[in-house]
């Protein structure tokens, strides 16, 4: 049994040092200093503006870090097929605990040095030969994810969680831009109309050898105040599945249809095209009086592969020399030698008659184009043109697929109808800078020769 005293509370002996403590007063100066110390800022990342057009620059920032802390910023998005495109860069936080790529050079990662939009310019697919291409232009944006990790994150680890993350939307149409499917006569495509009563300058938008209907550039141009017909000319709906010939009367019908729209301001229109689309655009400028302004991006100056027919006229094509294809170490095809030299005597009849151009032409060249010798073709076309009718923008380091700004470099990709992926060429940073500059110049050129646009509220 327990001793009986365990049931009773024994008195505690007095503890001399347990007497009440007199508070020590804090000097007013120290009290003010303690109050001025800011509370710790939680780690966060941001993209500003959070909602933007895909051709607009954005500001990226991480804050709440320790001064000098080594971190990884990672940007990624998924396309409509679920393919992931990502880029990462390593930084030391500045004295304020911030990382701002617009002011701080990256130490390494997908790029190094000062590059404010580097995390977008250097996005690369997880799967080789994929191209970032927005198909559904009006219904949804690309959702850009930005994350910050402590230390170096060389590979994504499922168990590694970011210190902070955020999302931003990159749209290809401004609020109020309307898309109208076009299926009239033989013409197939989509008309993008800016908000407001109009009328607006009209532009026909053409892409290249993959065919189908590609609309992202038309949506952005409409967001800048142009009424744009994204025009398909093969491999779409009931159009021919392959491109056997260029029937210029089809493109003339499209031009007349666009000018008949009440929202389109005449009397003429513009055309913008890349690759095979640039070849078509130059032919339209040479034959069709409706064309007042043409933007030619990395195309040819002669007919290649496909003859041109127009009202009984037949322009023969220079045949492709497929035996000159080079296969790269990655398995892509380098087609730069496939195009026959238009300066050879037997090819003179294939030249596009640019001496007949009535309007103005802006030639945009990527000097690192590995699809074709676009600078040579631009110079040959310009040599046949009237003085003052053309302008050349030539960009060292830029590849074949010069697109609106914010689009990452696609140096090689698989395309529909090709047995192997194609090599396009280009170096990421000079290519991105070429896209930034040429886009501004293209819009300025179209507005100069088609008339002013009403500014769309973004």
C-alpha cells in the first residue's frame, strides 16, 4: 500500500529565487527599431499581366527568398494534345530576396545571360520534333505555369514540390474578336473580325506545305485591328488533299470574297505568307490588282514543285531535287539543297513576275533558315521589282518559322505529309529577337499601305 502521506499535498518549501521579477523597460529607440523590422514575406511567383495576348511581353518575378539564395525558375505549358513544353533557368536572389529575369541574368539552365522573356523563348517539348502550335484559337488560351524551386532542379522530380507557383493565360484573340467560318464558292477558311463597327483593313493569311487551316496568326492580327481571312488551299475539308498546282483563280476568288465583306475596307487588301504561303503571296502580288501590301516570310521567288495556272497562263515549276536531301544526326531532313537554282538558264521561265507588282512587298528573311535559301530568293525577287516597291528585313540567327513574338523557336518538327521531320534552323535568342522586331514592322507596314487600324482594347 502506498504510504498515507501520498494522499496529502505537502507544503512546498519557499524558493528564494522565485520571487516576482520586475520587468526591464525597453528603451523607446529599440522599441521603434523592433517595430520597423518587417515580417517575413512568404515565397511567391508572379506573371504580370496574368492574362495577356500571346504576342505581348510579360514580367516574371519570384520574391520572399533569402538574399543570395540559389533557385530554379521553371516555366511550362501543355498544348492541346497534352505535350509538355518547358524551360528552366537558375538565379541567385538579389539583396531584396527577389528574382526578376527582366533585370537579372540567368546563371544557366535553358539559357544564360539577360533575357527578360527567356523562359518563354526557350520552351522546348519533352518529345522531340513537336511544335508548339495553337489550334483552337478562340475557345481557350495556353495556360503558362511558373514555379520556383530551392537550389538547382535539373530534372523534374515528382516528389519535389516548388516553393511557390502560379498560372497565367496567353490568348491568341483579344476580347470581342469574332471568328466566322468561311465556306463560300470554292473558298475555305476562317474570317477573324476585330470588335467594333469597322470597316477594317483586310488581310489574307497563308501558311505552307503542311496544308490545312492554321489560324493563330490571324487571331493576333485581328487583335491588332485587321480583318483577317485565314485561308486554306489544300488538305482541308473538300479541298484537294495534296498540292498539285497553284490555281491562282482560287486565291483571286478569296480576295474578292474578303473585299465584299461589309466589315472590310477597300479598295485593296494585304497578304501575309510563310514558306509555300510566301510563294503564293508573291504570285498574288504579281498578278492580282487587289493586293496592295504583301508580307513574304522565308519563301521563294520562283515556282518550285507546283506549276501556277491563271486564266490560261501556265508558269512551270522548278522540280524538287529530292536526292539532295540530307539526314541529320537527329533523323530530321535538311531540305536546303532540294530547291533548284532559279538562276540557271533552264529555270528562267519559272520566275514569279515580280516586275508586275503594283503594291508594296516586305521581305522577311531568317539567315539561318535550313529549309531553303530564303535570302537568295528575296534578293532575286527584289532585283526584278520597280524601285521603291520593296523592303528587306534580314535577321542573322533566325530560322525558317518566323512567327509572332512569344513563340519559342521550333528548329525542327514533324509535319503532315513528310516521311521524316524537317529541319527549320535558327538559334533561340536571335530568332526570338527577330520575331519581336519583324512583328512590329509587319504591322506597321500593313497599316502604312492599307490604312490605319482602330486600336483594340486588350
